[in-house]
C-alpha cells in the first residue's frame, strides 16, 4: 500500500510561511528564505536526494489554501500525477489538468493511495497535514528544517488536538557544514506511530 508522506519545509520555530501570506505573497514576508535549499535540488547531496524522492511520488494531496497560493500548479504538480485537493467546498469551475477536489479526508487518502499504486503519496500544506494526521491517514513526515527563525507566520501544527502523537525517527540528512549557510537544511523523516 502507498505511503502517505508529508513533505514540508519549515523554520526552526516551526513556521511554514512568513507573516501576511496571501495570493500576492504566497510565502508571506521572508518566507521564501525557507526554500533556498531547493537551489541544490540537482546536486547529488542530501537536498538533491530528498527532492528526487519527492518528485518520484505517484500522487499528491494538497490543502486547498496551499493549492491556491501555489497558483494551482498550472494543473500539474509533477509529471502529470493525480493531485487531490482536500477542501471544504468544491468550486463550481472544473479543476485543471490532473486535479481533483475531495471533501472527505478518508476518501481523499483512499483515492490518493489507489492512484499511487506501489508508489508514495506526497502531501503539501499545513491544513492537509493536520487533517490527515487527525484522521489517522498520515504515515510519515519528511520535514526540511531550515536554520532560521521567522518569528511569525503560519505554523505547521497549530490546530492539532492536545493528544500525544508519537513519531519514530527514520532518517536524518544534513547539508555539509562547508555549504553556503543560505542553503543549509536538515531533512528529518519520521514514521507516525499508531
């Protein structure tokens, strides 16, 4: 069965976007700093490895807000894989490309797993991650931790209930210390324990 894995870049203080994120500033003030590590996505090092794994996934689940702020990925996240947008309200206009709107979190997970087959499912967005986690549908988290403090913005885990969710560390990759500090990132992968 396909693994549903969150891929999320965040600051050390757990912000995934800077303050005042909206359609004109999708990452908020200073938020694009979180993605400097992607400049190394074609290198053979840890960042290149993690990026290659992300784009090898066979389906995507995204929150509606993330999908909208990302310009709807022009209808294709990567390689034409099916994209399932978890939303409360389905828009009237049909979605572009391989996009599908889904209102039920369990149904969304089931459709994405079926579409991915023996591959994995990539998850984008704090809202989608929290909904999948609450529903027991998130299997793993790949967190790209950037050594910066944004101080304000949108946090990854702000709306979770006060339950403990245990995680098992699977992998820890880090950019070499001799890299340009603007590209430093630590890639952490955890399995969600049930």
